[in-house]
């Protein structure tokens, strides 16, 4: 192949890479803007505060009752229960995310503006996640006090993994909430659907406890089953992947529902 | 045929019925499918149950499609239908990809242990063993699926596998996998079996220390040497006759043992590679010099399988005395379960709990047949440092028949049972060394003529296996969480309640109120 010379364009690689980075950056900027707008809107309604109060109060109640046992290692029960509380509280937080916009008719405005459905959905999701982080941050006094009360002998490792676990555990829950909120403009239906889905995913492994074969699959589907390792101080890569997959699936479905408005 | 049927009024009514109730029928199909799945889980052995339910659901679906065929087709070719289908297909595709990702991720063990004591990590010793593993090790753990031990063992073995691809494992409930449990001779929960090229090791419960020890044992290339003492009328592994024990030899060799005979009179010492010494029913007394050599051997942590015979065979009472045992002339007569009505035959069903008897834990369901057993009893005072564990005993109705002349019945001076038919004796020599001996009251039970009876062969092999078992000493410190107690002063208690139940919730509520107030203004 005489004369076949590969011509290298010095700028080419740069051109290929730069727009991608710029695009990602722009995408993130817009998403962050939407997220900020959503967070502001969520925290300017009473719902965020009432749910946070409820959340903090229940954690406080359990904290005190487990404190009676006088054993720092028992506090993992608190985080098991925190996950259960989230199952009850999160539907109320997420129910209005998209449903409210549909009800007020502002969703059309948002969808016809030059933002993509993904940006809208991720923005809404971020608002819910911000609520979660706030709630978790407000409970950080638990490890602090445990450390104080045990004179520094308590192993705080499992506490931090429990918090990381709660964040990963709640991510698919919030995404499912976003999905239900995109399906209906009725907030009550959105909350009920969300709660029902949580409950199903929570109890799905109950009738199959310990069995092999199909039961193994159900156990793998169950969201709560995988959470418990986190409270024992162990972070498993596979569990993180699992929660992220659920989150992605629920967000993808929300995007499809939003997109379907254009062809339905 | 469809066209001909279409004219019939009954078909028309049916079609209308289905058409008007499409939604309820669809829901019924969904419910039936879930029901079928539940039945599949509840009765996996009878596919008829879930199969028939699923069949009904399938028939309903077919009927629905048949009736609504035209509507369905119209919908599918419409723009809505096309978009919907493409979304459905892409969603299913995505679910498939995600399931695959989760499946692949689940087979990896990448984890971060954030506990202070590294509770979830293997010790460096274990990791070292696993890195140098050359053989495939198969692990079967049998645990009750309801017990908290089940996931614990599963996690532990998963960690083992993450360090070596040579490890493969199964954690199963023995009740749910009865065939596997039977194959591995497991009758209860809490047994873990390690297998590597023909070698097998059982671990009862236990954790990392025991598991790693078992892996070292099954993968070691060492073949245990079993020496049979000869020269005093003992049963010989070279003897193929009915009173020989060549069958036992063949069986042991198949399990990786090397069987040799030992003429102590000519050789004068016990070879250094001797793992187990067997005295299989000596008929004449050992020379004092021989006894001395064996004594030396035992003092260095030697393992001995001593099988007795009734008088006039030697009683070995000087040794038995050291081990907290005593014996009398005569034989054990067992009237219970003695179906062959032979005074000398003892059907023994009472297995006591021990490592040796673990394969025979089905109480009163398995038996060993002894013939002419020497009466053996535990002394009231067992010397310190010695533990005697009965393995099999005769029943309480058995007795010592002193004179075999005349009628066989319990006479005056003939003490009653139960008698020890086999026992394991452990004597502590030093901190790490133990002398192990198994004493069996009979040596006929494992001869070629009797070994095939009941569990005779398995019991003999189990005794030798226990004696040859090395104590793999690896020091893995136990991972117990140091309890960190919390004692709250009155002041701290009040503070906690005020802070977590009143101050913090109230502060959040106040913030909400202020936000609401400002917005209102």
C-alpha cells in the first residue's frame, strides 16, 4: 500500500474529546440548575419540614430506647429501623416532585423548554436525595453521642458504613418515587403507588426465606435484604452496583413516561 | 373451522363476553401467573399444581388474543402502538442488561471492611493458605436455612472463594437437599464438609480457624501410615481368610492410607513415620521390651488403636489402668437386639457423641456388630489429664458372663451393663500435644468375615481416621467484638432525651414555620 499515509490531525483528538466534556459539563450545569430549583421548591413547602421532623423524632425515640441496653454494638438496630422509616416517609417526600407540576400545568412548560427529560428527572431525583442527605445529616448526633458515652471505645466504622448504606438504599426508593410521581398527577395515588412498590420490594423475600432456586432470585430482588451488611461495617461492591441498577431502571422508566406524553 | 363456529350463537356470546370483560380477564391472568409462581415455590416437587394454574392463565391469554386479534393488530401498527412497543422492547432490553450486571457483580467479592477488628476480613494466615492452594477444594456446608448461621457461613465461604478460584462451595439446608445430605452422610445442621482429591474432612460449626485447618488437611499430600503390630496372634492385614483384615486394608488404601505391618520383636523400634499403631487383638502378651517401646512412642504423642479380646488373650490392664479403664475376664452378653441369639454377639446401637461417631448420629438406627467383646468399664477415678469418651456401649440389660460353661445367664458376681464397647482416650502430654488412643473391646468385628455387617467397616475406618487426624495448629485470634459499654449519667440521659426528642424536632419544625411565614408575607 504505497502512498497510503495516515494523516494525523493534531487537533482531532482534542475536538473529539472537548465537545464531549463540554457537553457533559453543560448537561450537569443545567441539571444542577433544575435540581436547585427543585430543592428550593421542596424546602419552601411545609412537607419537607414535617417529614424531617417526623424522621428525626422517630430516630430520637429509637436511639433512646436502644441506649437503654447500654451496648454500643446494638445500635445497628437503629439503622435497620431507619431504613424502614424511610419506606414510610419517602413516598410523602417524592409524591409531589412531578405530580405537582402536572397538576399545576407547569410540566408542559418544563418539557417544552430546551432541557431534556433526563435532566428533568435527574433534577427531581436530586431534590429527593437532598432531602435524604439532610435527614441523615440531622441524625449524625447518634455516632457523636455514642462515641462520647462509650468513652471512645465504640467502633464507629459500622456507623459510617450504615450511613453510606442508607444513602445507597434510599436512592432506588427515591427513583421509584419519581417514577410514580411521573405516572399520575394525583399526589395521593403517587404516594400510595410508591409505598406499595416499596412494600413489595421489601417483603418479596419473606415467603421464600432460606429456600434455594427461585427463592434465591426473590432474595436478590429484595431491596432490604442487602442493606443489612452495611450496618455490620461491611461495604460490598455488589450491593452498591445493585442499588445503582435499580435507581437507573426507575429513572429510565420515569423518562419513558415523560417522553410518552409526546406520542400518546 | 373458526368461520363455521363464528355463526353459532354460543360462540358469539362467548366472544362478546370476553370482549366486554377484557380488563378483568387481563387481571385474572396476572393473578393466576403470580399464583402459579407461588405454587412453584411452595410445591416444587409437583409441577402439576403450578403447571395447571399456568395453563389456565395461558388459555385465557390465548382466548383474549384470539378475540381481540384485530384490535390488537390495529393498535400495534398505529403510531402509538409502535412507540409503545419500542419503549417496551427497550425497557425489557435494559432490564436484561441490568440483571446481567447484577449477576456478574454478585459473583465477585469486592468489599471494604470498616470495622476496627476487621471482622469481615480473613486473617493473613488464611489468605496465605488460599494463595498457595494447588488443588480444587469442594466445600459443602449444611446449615438450617432459618438459622443466623446460614448467611454467616455463606459470607465466610464467599470470602474464601474471593481469595482462591480453587475453592467452590455450596451452602444448603439438609432438609431441603436430603439427597446431597445423604450422599455426604450428614444428618443435621451445622456440618461443613471439605473435599479435595478423595480426602474428606468434616467440621462441626466453627469458623475461620476450623475451616482453614480443614483446607490444610484435605489438601496436604501426606499419606498417613498405619502400622499393624504382628507376632502375638493379632489379626493381620495380609490375611485374606475370614479372620484376616485384608478387606479393611483395601478400604483404607483407597482412602489414601498406607498400611504396613510391624514386627516389633525384630525391628526393635517404631518407625518415625508411624501415624497410627494398631494392636488388633493380640492373643499372647507383649514382651516387656515391646511394651516399653510402645510406651515411649505414646509419650511422644503417638496414636494407638488397641483392640482387646476376652481371656485368655492379654488384658493390657496396666495400660487400661493409666487411661481410667478396667477390665474383667469373660465376655459381654447382650440379650437386647440379639436376633441371632448368639450369646457372644453384641449388636450395639448406642452411639455416644464424638468426632468418631459423627457419621452415625442417627441414634438407635445404625449398629455395629461385635462378637466376643471383653467387658470394659470406666474406673470410678480417671487419672488427671485423661479424658475418656465412650463411643459405643452395650445396653443396661447386658452383663459380664464370667464362665462360658453351662447355661448363659446372669449369675452372682457377674456385673451388669452398660459396658464400654469402644472408647476414645485422650491424654494431655504438653500444651500442644495429646496422646490419642482408641480402645475397642473386640477385634473380630472388622475381620473379613464380619466387616461387611452393619456399620462395622465404617466404624473401624472412622476410628483410624480420627487417630490419624493431625491437629493442624493455626493460630487465628477469635474476632470477638470488644463490648463497649455505655454508662450514662443522669445529666447525659436528660440531655439525650431533650436533644433528640424535643430540641431537634422542634428546631426543624420552627425552620419550616419561618419559611412558611416568610413566603406568606
